[in-house]
């Protein structure tokens, strides 16, 4: 399964599971574009994933993680475990020194430089930061 098709299935399932219509998501994009995403005819940008996560009431990372799991067939738990291991390895090897990520209590946490994503307007955000915490 392609990533586009995996995201299409995840977006449609999340929207339906939340009782939302494509028109409800049109506050962040046009209904036509949402329809294209749900049919696997377009690939979302990180900005669009972030914008869509608002009405779906999930972290953008959740949409990405579920999409990757749907595409690869691996479990969410396995993906998160591998991601945590990779982040700890990157921190241990000093790769993260130049970014705003630090390790504390064996968890990596992004230090937010602005308001939390739930309060952030998708149209005002040019860059999104993810939080990795247990």
C-alpha cells in the first residue's frame, strides 16, 4: 500500500470515527481537497497534516504514526518503540545538539517555542514541532 493510500484510509477513518463530514474539515482546506486526500489522489504537506489534526482532535504525529503503520503493517507500539530508540541513539551520539531537543528522564521532549499546537492557528504556523514523551 502506498503512503498516499494509507493516509487516505486513516484520514477517512479518523474523520468518520469523530463523526465529522468533509465539510467539517473544510475549515482548514476545501472540501474538494479533503476528498482528494481521502481518495489517495493527493499527498498532504506537514502543514496540512497539522491543520487537519486540529478538527480531528489528535496530535499531527498521531496521524503520521497511524499512516506509517497502515502502510507498513507494523504495530503502533513497535513504531513508537523504534522511534524512541532512534531518538535516544541520536541524542547519545550528539546529533541533536543543534536542535531544541534534549533528553531528560530517558524521554526526549521538544521544548516548545510557541503556544501548544492545540491553541495554534494552522494558518499562522509555518513550522510544527512534535513532542515525544512517555
